[in-house]
C-alpha cells in the first residue's frame, strides 16, 4: 500500500505546481510493477537528459495512429506508432515531425536514405523547419528489462543527418512490433527524450 501511495504521489505531485516538471536524477528506485498495474492504465516514463527531468506519463489523447502522453503538469509528447512527432511544455519544443518510412523500416528493414521533415522552436520561440535524411544503420537482438521483467527485443539505430545536424535515434522493438523503449531526438536545444513503456 505504501508503494502504491508513493507511485500515485509521483503521478500527481506536480498538480499543485503546474509550472514545474517533476525533476529527479532517477525515478526507477521508487517504481514498482505491481503497484503501477493496480492503476489499471498504461504508464510510461519520460526522461529528458538536457533538463535533468523525469516524469511518469499517462495517455491523454488518441488520434488515429498518434497517441499523446502527458504528465500531470501538462507536459506532453506525441508518438505516431511509437515515433516521436511532437513535444509540448518542455521548452524548444518539437512542433511537428513527419515519421516518414521509419516505422516500416523498423519492422521490415531497409538501409536506403529517406527524408524526414521536422519543425521546432528556437530560443525566441520562432519556428525552424528542416529536412533530415534518415536510414536504419544497425539491428541487433537484445534482452530489455523493464521493472524486473525481461523481454526479447531488437535494438535498432536510425541515423538522421543534414548539413547542420547529425543525430542517432535508438528503438527497442519487441517481436510484436511494440516499441518498448526509445531514445529520440526532439530539437537542437532540447536534445533527446527517452521514453520507456512501463505498463501497457
């Protein structure tokens, strides 16, 4: 019961301070699978290394293949079939991204270059638009442990580049196509976000 109360506190703690992100070096020591499962809904962990921030997220909206996950203080990310397409409330936000053929390549393979379109906010909240060429670079089998449960996954790395930017996204893909964990680039100043699906 105490663990469940602690986890619920993590989910709602920011409600009393809506301008703040739940900040901690690592939430994992406080997490417990059995307690999270009693919540009866999917839960994901968001980490933003550039901000030193981490928070639990719940699904707040679905629109076709796009699922929006939100913290209790209204910070949000949107994923299209697991691919990051937007962030909100994190600063220097990714306003939109076109996932292109990334999802199909994660499942089927393919090493050719293909364009992906991004827009983000700069330091003066002005939109910046860019096209990056992306391709799948490596695939290798691994075992991924999430809250004490190990899963067979394929770790897939995607390289995206243009004359101004060179980034590498990493996805941990289950046999059923579920992206259990990912490390995805959002914008030059925000850097990467890390998303781990704790309870599905």
